[in-house]
């Protein structure tokens, strides 16, 4: 039995030694074959899939022992200590690692050739499928996607940079130092955002038409690159079936392969958007910010057209692949919208600075005389005060950009070069006077400026040249709000600043007499203040109309919460200064009466009648001056308090204890003359007395003179 057992063990040992020797020979043979193929200087790339397959089989034989039985595990090459016991296998792990690195590099190059949109490389479905199988077999998807994503962004920036450099060099606008910077700045995609902006900033000296050519070339390059790269991505996904087979991660908490591959596509579109955003933001610098609304519209329209092209390309890929979701889940447009918003804000700020300076200089040089407001000016400017549905719809039709994800955005976009867009640039001037109920007469007729929809009878207000310029600026801002509603916050803030400046300047120059100090006016007259009061009155009436119009055009969330309060303060300032102008006009007349001197009861016989007649004469002169300048209500606001003051001045004399009976009869006669002349003016003396401190009530006073002589005499001489 011992002999039999020994023979049995010997046979098993010899069989095991034979199996081991056979395995070692097969392993080394496969290892040498792989290494020999890798070391070939001119290897056949078509053999790579077979070599990778052999490597994976060998790798599983040597190292993958999870799925074998315990008996097989004991004889497995991956069993602990086996490589150490077999001297010929000691260096196999190192050789396998080196082979894996070499094959990894080759496979990743193959995948780069599949994903990168080189013009000279063509990709077949079979080739793409083979590359995907190799990547899957070697578990290289995370590394492949990360490397190719970085490479894709690098190629995108390189192509854009080449287009930009070529265009800027051909312009001939760069000096030697700029040319040197052009060759060394922002060479790689990994450089900082500021460095890229510095490169694009070399085009600051380009006028807008030249820059638009550069921008169009850049966006065309980006669009072409994204189109070819996304098509290759779609073909790769479709042929490999990754989105179907690898939709779920292998382990809980691990990212799925489909999610990683989808991020590759999202990174491509994100890089394209970010690159375009840099070229838009570059024009937001003070030295090259657009000088007018049309230039701004050209840049914003180019950006929006680019984004719409990206949406179309993404949609085409989504139709091919499926499972990508809504385009705006990938194309948020955040960076491009931020660049467009910054560009718009900088333009509005620059435009506002010019408007502020223009208004300030105009007001400081104002002659404060009435200037004609003809039908042409009326039709161009009056639209800013209209809030009917037709006017609001017309203003909204000018919208260039609201939000990329707005479903109706395409309906608002009009090509800048088309005749329709040219007509839309000046909507107010395109209205016929016959269709606008606020237009007065024909183009040659000179009339005061009218506001639409103002309650109560009013034939318009005379305005000065500075207010005409202010109204044109408001019309300009109105046009901006229609075109660029996303800038509503800034535009309304600038309008507030403009109104505040104008009103404060009016008060300082006339009420504060700065116009005389500056030498603009020799003296401040009633006419000057009457015209200024009408400027403020028109703004007081017009501000609510502007607010109503703009609230219908712009979403409430885009308006600053402080805007209503700001406008209310401006309107209150208009009212306050307007009544101060009324009081100042009255005080100028009173000063002329005071030049006669204060008449006492004892002096009345000699000077009293002249004193009263001076009051009446100066009042009549004031009314003649105001009649062509102020509407009747405003005239009452000036004259009624003034006459009430005169009446109280006379009563101060009549109630004096030193007036005897003889003097009383003379004064009584003059009082009745005063009453009769006031009635000729259209005023009741007792109502003037009652309203002398309330210009608002005086403006609304429509009562015909009705006081009797007895009642008037009683008030002047009694204790009433």
C-alpha cells in the first residue's frame, strides 16, 4: 500500500509540475508576444485590439482569482508566493505593468482619434466600436474621458486663438509690442480667464465693424468645432451602446459610465459658451464699450444667435442619442448671459454719463425762455408717456434679448441689418401725426407740448430747450427699455438720477440765483421762473405716465423695489419747487409794490390810492406775462395768493387805530376800486384772502366773483 501511495503522489507531483511548466511556458510566450509587438517600431495599428484582448486574458489568468474554485486557486499564478517560488515568473508583474502602460497609451490615442474632430481623420462605426471595447476591457473610461475632455477644450481654444490672431494681424492695428504679446499671451486653454481677456483686449483699438468680423469668425470656428465634435461623440455613444448598457453604476455611490460620458459632451458646450462670453465681455471695457444702442444690439444679437446655434446642435445630438434631456439642462447660458449683462450695464453707464453731462451743460446755459414744440417733436417724444395696449405692444416688439431659456425669445429677435430692424430702431419717429391723438396741428404749427391722458382740460405746457433735451433723453431710455428689458434695473436708476439732477439744477440756477452768478442771466425774471415752473409741472404730470408704461413693459421682479419711492420723491420735488417758483414770482411783484413804501393811515390821502393802483398795475402786468406761458390753473396758483397778500396788506392799514373817519371814507373808496379790478381779473377778493396761503387750492378755485361791497368793506374795516 505504501508503494501504491508513493506512486500516486509521484504521479500527481509530476502532473502538477507538468501543468506548472506548461503554464509558465504559455504565460511567458504570451508575455513575450505582447512585448515584442509593443516594441515594434512600425507596428500595425489594426492588431491592437487582438493584443489588448490577449493582454486581458493573460491578466485575468495571472491576477483575477475571485471566480475560480479553491482547488484551482491553489494552482493559480496569482496565488500568494507563486511568483516568488517560480524564478522565471519573478519579473512578470513588472513586465505586465509596463505592458499595460504602453497599451493604455495606445488605446487612449485611438480614443482621442475617435473623439477629436480633426479634419484629416475619418471615423467608421466598426473602428469606434473596437476602440470602445478596448477601453472597456482595460477599464480606462474615467481616464480616457478626463484626458480627452481636457484635450478637446485645448483644441477648441487653439482653433479660436488661431482665428483671432490671424484676424487681428491682418487688421494692421497692432504695434511691435502688441504683436509680441499676441504670440505669447494665452497660448493654452488652461491659462487664466484674465490672461485670455488680455489677449482679446489687444483688439480694443478695432472699431465695431472690424470687431464684428472677428467675432463672427470666432463663433463660426466654435460652431464648426462643436458640430464635428458632438457628431463624433454621438456616433461613439450609438455604436458602443453605452447609454443603454451602462446606465447604472456598478457600485452604490459610484458615478455611472453614462453620466461620465454625458459630462464630456456638456463640457464641450460649456467651453464653447464660455469662450464666446469672453469675446462679448471684452467689449465691456471703457475704451471700447459700444457707443450707441445699435452697436450694443449688434453684439447682443450675435451672442444670442450663437446660443441658438448651440441649442440647435445639441438638439440634433439629442435626437441621435436620446436620454440627454432638455437642452437648457446643459446649455444654461449663465456665463454668456453674465457677459451680455455686463456689456449692457457698461454701455448704459457710459451712455448715462454722457447724458448727465449733456443735460448739466444745457441747463447751465439755459436761457429759460419758451421754445416751440412742433408736431414732429411731439410725435417723437410723446410715445414715452403712453401706456395703451398698442403703444406697449410696439415697445415690446423691439426686444432684442430677455433670457436664453425664454420660449418666445426668437419672436423678439430682429436682424439688425434688415429694413424692418432699421424701422424698429426709431419707432417714435415712424408714427404718423394723424394716428397720434397727442399731436397738435401739422408740422409747421408751433404749440405747447401736450401730455396724453392727463385728467382735466389742459392745452399743453410751454417748455424750455433743456426740458426738450431731457424729454429726448427719456425717449431714448424708453427705447433702451424696450430693446433691453434685462437692463431695466439700471435704466430706471439712471432715469431717476437724470430727473433728480435736472430738478435740482432748475432750483439752484433760478431759486438759488446761480444763473446770475454764472453770468448766464443778467437777472431772474418772472418769465424765467414761469417757464421753469412749467418744466417741472410737465414732469410732475408725466412721471406717473412713464411709470405706468414701463410697469407694463417690464416684469415686476426686474424693477428695483425702491423705484416707486424714488419716483415719488422726484415728483414731490417737482411739486415743491414748482410752488416755490410761484411764490418767487409773486415776491418779485410784491417787491415792486414795496418800492412805493408802506402807506400808513395818515399818509393814505397822499399816497394810498397810488399804492393800491401799483398793486393792481403790477398784478395786471404779471397776468399779461403769465397768460401765454401758464395754463389758467397755474396762473391762479400765482395770482390768487398774491392778491390775498395785497388785501391783507391793505387791511393792516384799515385796521390801524390811527385811521380817522375822514381817512376811512377815502380808504373805503380805494378798497372798492381794488375789489372791482379784482373782479375784472376774474377773482373774488374774499376768496383770494381765504386762499392766500394755499396755492394748491387756489389752482382749483373756479368760483366766480360773488362777494358784495358790504361784505368786502366789513372784512377790511371790521373785526372779521
